[in-house]
């Protein structure tokens, strides 16, 4: 149960951090500023959405690697 709670807290904290982070390069930032605030937030959400898939894949591979190589 402790492990499930720890995973839940970790995922929840990542969601909070991702919500507050700015994931735009300088070109995307200038474009978002020209488009307006609402469209800029949509662009930022799209960038975070596109970045989530590779990060989840790498995280899953890292977790499996760690799980298979730890000493028990």
C-alpha cells in the first residue's frame, strides 16, 4: 500500500509541475505572444502533450530496467 501511495503522490506532483511549467522554446514563445493569451496557453498545452509520450516511454523503459537489475 505504501508503494501505491508513493507512486500516486509522485504522479500528482508531476502533474502540478507540468501545469506550471513553461515548455516553449524562444520561437514558440514569440509566436504565442503574438497569437494572444488563450491561444498561447493552448499552444503550451499542445507542446506538453506531445512531450508526454516520449517521456512516458523512457520512464517505462527505465523502470523496467531498474526493476530487472535490482538486487533482491
